[in-house]
C-alpha cells in the first residue's frame, strides 16, 4: 500500500501530549485542496481493500498532475454512517498545484472513485470556513472534546483512527503546502 501514520482517536494521551498539539497545529497550517466523503458499494469490504482503493485514488490524482505520491499530503478517517452503520471515508488532500484545485477536478475524483469500484463520492474544494479539517479530525479536536463525545462514542475500535500521509512530517514538503513551516 502506501506509507502512512495512524493516530487513534481514543488515546487521550496523544491529545494532551506535545505531539498531539503539534499534530493538530501542523494540520491546521496545511493549505488543503479538497475535502471529500467516499462510500463503498459493498458493506463487506475488508479494511485493507478500502484503504487500497483510497491509495489508488490518490495515486491516480498525483499522476494526473505529475506530483510524486510521496509529496501528496492527505488525511483519512473512516467512520460508520448514522443510519445503518455502513463505513465510509472522510479525506483531505493537499500538495497539488493551484490550477488543479477546481470543480472539474472534484468531478474527476468522483468519477475515478466509481471506476475503482467505490460507491458514492462527494468531493469539494476545501473551504476552511466549512470546518472540513475539524470534521475529518473531529476525534482529535482538543478544544471541543465534549461536543465531539457523541461522535467519538460511535466509533468502533477498528475505525477510531486518523491515517496521515508520511509526507506531513517532511519539512521541505510541509513548507510547500502550508502557510508556515511547522515541525512537531
């Protein structure tokens, strides 16, 4: 698959640690390009297949815009749906050239997800006013733990984590995709 770091939402120690604070601060500085939700046609897909599908989608996106996969910054979280409990992904992507961040790319991502065998996809240009980062990382939110308790409780053990690309910690890459170079 790809290289990634996983952060468990239920581990309160990481939230209180300098690493947890640094992680959230770093992620807030990234100039995200896209926020999206991805569903699956089948509820029975194993996690490794779901994650492989996401990696295939990101690799295709990188290929379209001639960006090495290792330089693409992304955050991924899966959660069960409100009704029926079907798993779906929420993701953020950064590191693409500015001209790539447009509605046409959103439509292409949706179409590509379906070609990969995924279900419905909703993708939009990232807008910091709409709290896509907070929604994707709601279980890591330090300032609103009480408000997010309902969301945290509905996670099962296998879906209570956020997966991040390793490129998030590469200082050279981070300076390319953020407004301020931040290292934890």
